[in-house]
């Protein structure tokens, strides 16, 4: 037999629900009336929340902007690039003579044949020589013997003339491309360096182009301010060997640069002695480290902005305590009319949360206004994280609850008899 519902208990629950809804709406209205009665005090109290919330938005935006700038800067060096370097190990020959187990052109050829992802490659020979620039003047410089594909792999910018091509390399053309600072030092300008001749060990080299790195590598590149690039086939005249110091590869997909670098490393190690050490350097590792550093800096700066919110929370608490003191008789009258301690507590806690949230909303709008204005009024695009606005507003509510609890509890504990006698 189904259990009969108790009409009285059902009525009581409905009445309690309606009464709670009514009380909360009254609390909201009382909070609004309180704000209207003390506009200046509440506006001054809100300033701290406005500054704190705006700080969170701006700090997060600056952190994201700095992070994006750093990542774009590093990416422009070439996220598809794999740089193979010889690090150690030797080959013991006749008479127990040890020679370094350098990489060779054969390693490059094997990698191109066995790793499908490789789309470009360049060996690199390094040679330091004094060059004659006429008038009995010599300059110390560094020659790098590379292939024509080196320009695209290293993302070089040609400021004057051209880069040597495959025809120059296959024909052993005695041409050179000089770095921009060195060209200006020797010849005064980029254009003046074109078709000039420099002599190395009696071999004349004609300058056909001037280049520069597209971004500042802060000394982390093999290119210095006294660098001249020549075809690898010509550089072998000076070394007399087929060994190379470094080999550069470019893969088709930046997402595959790490697995492809492992394949390249395996192919090269397979051509040499087990004790020889080679390293594959990719920009992905640098990008990940930079992203972690940028994220950590953003977190630290955001925590600094939270300090402002805490200070503003203390201001809210002081304002609400003063508000309770100035409304003691009102609290006593409400309790005499039947208001419970819970309702009094809810009233003042709601006022604190509304005060904090109002400041948070204004601060969030101000914080978002700057990056959006930059987007609309300038060609720059500043990244905006929508979660920063959510965090700022959520933090405002939390600050209101935490720092509004003490004044609300103090108001709720007031004795109605004593409050009615308060002058």
C-alpha cells in the first residue's frame, strides 16, 4: 500500500522554500539600499578590487604576450631544423695515432636516403684564415663551407646580391657570401661589397652576396661578425678532407622533428665506432624550456597581483565592520521583527560579496579594455586568455566571502535587546 503524503509537512516545506526565496531577495535589496546610502565609502573600498582584478588580467596578458614573442623569436630560427654535432670519440690508426671520428659527407648521403622526412641538408666545414683586402691589410675571419640549402635551413636574409646556388657548388665556383657587419667594416656598405674580391691562401674569392641572421641569436649561432660563407666544394680545397664539423638537416613537418632527429642520430651512429658521441640538437627542446619559463614567470607575477586583492579584501572587511557599527539599531529592529541570526549573517555577507564582485567586474573590464584596444587600434595582436577574466571574477567572490565573514558573524551575534538600546 503506497505511503500517504503528509499534507502538513508538504505545506511546511513549500512555505520554507518560499520564505527563503523571499528573504534572499530582501537581502539583495537591502544590500543595494546600503550601497546607495554610502556611495562614497563603498566606491573607495571598491578601488582596491578594481586595481587587483585589472592587475590579474594585465599580468596574464603581458605574460602571454611575452611568451608568444619569445616562442616566435625562437621559432623563426627554424623549428624544423636538426643540427648534428660531433662531441667525442676517436679512431685509432697506425702507430696508435688517435684521430677524431668526425662526420663525413657519406653520413649526410645515408641520412637523406634512409630518413624520408629530411627535405634539405647541408654539411659545414669550419676554417679560420687571414684574408687580404688590399693595401697590405689582412683580416682574421672564419670561413664556413656549406651547401646552397644552408640559406633556407638557417633562415638567412640576403641584404644585397644573392646566395650561391647549386650550379656554383657543382662547378666549384670561387664565390663567397659575407655577413653584413663584416661587409660594412671592410667595404662601407652592403652594396659596395658586391663583386669585391678577397684572397685566401692565394685563391681569389668573389663576393656575390651579403647576408644576416633574421633574428639576434645572442651568440648562440655558428655565424659570427667575421663570417664568410663559401660552397662546401670550395672549402674542401683548404681542409683537404671530407670530414665535417656539423651537419644541418631540415624536416618536412615540425611535429616530426624529434622522432626524425632520433632516426638521423641512429643512422650516423651506425656509420661510426660505438665509442664515438654525436648529438642531435633541435629547437623543440628550447621552445619547451622557454614555454615553461614564461609560464612560471606569469604565475609568479599573477601571485603578486593576488596580493593586491588580499589588501583590498582587508579594506572590504574594515568597511563592513564600520558598516555593522553604524547599523546596530537597524540590526536590532530586524531581529525584533523576527529576523534570524542566519538572515542577518546572509545580509552582510551578501553585501561584502556584491561589493567585492562589483569591483572585480569593473577591474576585469578595464583589464580587458587595454589589449582589445591595442588589437583594434594597432596592427599588433595581443593574446588574451579568457580564463584570466574567469579567475579574476571568481577570486573577487572568494575575497568577498572570506573577508566578509567576520563582519557578518559579528552582526549576527549582536544581542537584540542591547542593539535596541544602542545610541
